[in-house]
C-alpha cells in the first residue's frame, strides 16, 4: 500500500514531479493553443527560424492559423448529441436520480470538453467534487496534473494523482510549489521541497484519509501500455509548423510583390523609393558604360511551399485518424480555405466509433463511482440534499448515436438530385439535408430565392424567344 506520509516517499515523489519538466512544458504550450493563444508561440518559432532581424520584417505577416483547435472540433463530436443513459437492474427512481445529476453537473458539456482534451493530449482527468452544497465535475488541464504508476504488476494503472495548486510564499519570502496528492485511500499535501504540509491539510480540515474509498477522479488514457501516454510534441510541432510555413508564404509574397529598382553610376540621393528599395551600383572605373536604371523582379516558389505544407498536414492528419479528402488546386489565394476543407471533409467515422466505445465504459464507471461511493458519503455527512438512494447493483449503461459517414458535398448533391427527380423526396427536405445548419426560416428564404431566380430566367428566356420571332418576321 502506498504510504503518502512516509517522508522519503514524499521527497522521491516531488523529485519525480520535477523531472517531468518537458511534459509540463509541452502540455502548457498545447493548453495555450487549446485556449486559442497561438500568436506568441508562433512568434517565438519565427524568431528561432528567421532570426531577430528577418523576424522584424515578417512578424506583421504571421499566419496564426490554429489547426489543432479545428482538428479537435472535428474529432470531438460524440457528445454533440446527448447519449442515451439507461439504468439496468434498477427502478424508476434511479433514472430520476441520474437525470437530476445530469442537470446539476451539466455533464454532456463537461464530457465534451473532456473528449477534446483527450484528443489533444491522449489522456484527460475529470474531478468530482462538491462546493457549498452543489456537486460539480471539472476538467483539469494536463499542465496542472500528473499521474504516477506504483504497481509492480500493471504499468498502466493510475495509482497516484498529483494536482498542481497555487504556489505559496513561506516565512522567508521563498515561493513554494504546492501539490495535492490523492490515492484511493489517502490525501496529502506536499510542497516543492518534498515536505508534507500538515499545516495546510489542517486548514482544509483534512486528516489524511480518503473516505470515498476511491480517488474522486475519472482518468481517461488512450495508451494501453503506459500510465501516461508519450508526450504529444508532434501535435505541438505540426500546429506551429503549418502557420510558420504559411507565414513564410506571406513573407515571400511581401518581397516578390514589387520589383526592385537599381541604378548604375547614377546619383540616387534625391530619388523617391518605389516602393521602398533601391540598389545603387558603381561600374568599373575603367569601363566606358553609361549610367542606367532598371528593375529586378524577385522570384519565390510559393506554389511548391504551399504544396509541401498541404502534404505534411495531410500526412499528420492521417496519423490522428482523419482520412483526408482530395481538395484540388491550392494556391496563395485559397490556402486557408484549402486547409479548412481538408479538415472539414475528413472522414472520422472510425475514430468516433472508437471514442464512443471508450466513453461508454468511462461513463459507466463515472456513474458507478458517483452514485455508489461519492454521493452516499455527501448525503451521509449532510453536504448535499437527499435526492434519493441508488439501487444496489444497478448500473447506468451509456450508448451513443452511430456517426454518420462523411459524404463529399458534390456526391451528396448528385444523390439528392436523383432522389428528387425520382420523386423520393421534396426540394425542402433535400435543401435541409444539404444545409443542416440552416434554420426553417433560412430554408424558406433559400427556396423563395431559388424560385425567384427560376422565374426571372424563365421570363428572360421568353423575352429572348419573342425577340427571335420578331427578327424572323422582319427577315421574311
């Protein structure tokens, strides 16, 4: 059994935490990207790549396109539609209890975020707690926790949960990290020196025991072999590489958009720059060349750079389970929309089915812990209102709707047209299927516009036909 109050164990655990600096650094950067703060990370990458001097020219043309955020939105869809939660082996009152906690915890929203974090880091942590009589669940970002395995048998079991709390300043003015440590049976607080902080535990009214009999967390891990998956530095690298390459495109475009003027043996001191570059040369003093002015058109292979960018993006998306689509020709004018199209039209059916199977098990365990371990203790201690008692042996079984396979929009238009021509559907239904984001009002407006255009074309055709008839009569 793990002894959190062994001083040697505390020092060794804190030293292990300090050794995880690379993981915490990458996870912090990914968290900033997740929170849509990519600009500063991209600028640092550009400085490392270009140097300070060139960066001053390029910084205003950086392309902060956050592909990781868009990929997460694409992958994390299983909670967009409420899953079915069915109580097996229980009573009607058990179903009402589950519905009550669904509302109190806003569980679909919280698990959707959990799904996003899982797709970003390949592991995620959901805390179950209570605050002023109100239960809550919260997702803890991966730069704020670590999981340690202590099992001699199962290297993937999550045995110790380490949360990074706000640091404190000691009596000597030294700032100390603070860690909350959980196991299934105990709770302790350590500081950054590896000291067990009984004083801080006493302030919280904690005696070191975890009365739930299980750690109040739900840990999700996509690795079958490790307690924590490998550091996701590839996600960080590609998320910064793609906008870096696109920033290079903008940088090249800046210097290839204008011709450079040059002069040989001319006095350029009073010349106006057009727009801002003039090269002044001197010929050989012994030559008989006359003064001249000309232009040089810089060249940059923008198309090749864009093609390389798109290829690398497609290959990385394949490693994440997104089967890319063919997007046709992409150039500097449509590269952003090309990236969006690659991601939007990628087929993620297989990976969503896999995630649905993961979360079916995950949620079943969540409801088991909440309703059989945590909620009864809250109720016993008077920390929460009595919402009823969950039947012993009952289980909450969770199922998700089958994901709809991705169909190319052009193919979908052809299929709907064939159904419409065959009389198997109506124009309104076809438009709604083709544009699921439209409201009923917007669909009605689109139908009205289509009919108006059709009437206008018909009228134009009739007028043209009458004109042809008049010309024929004049000719006769």
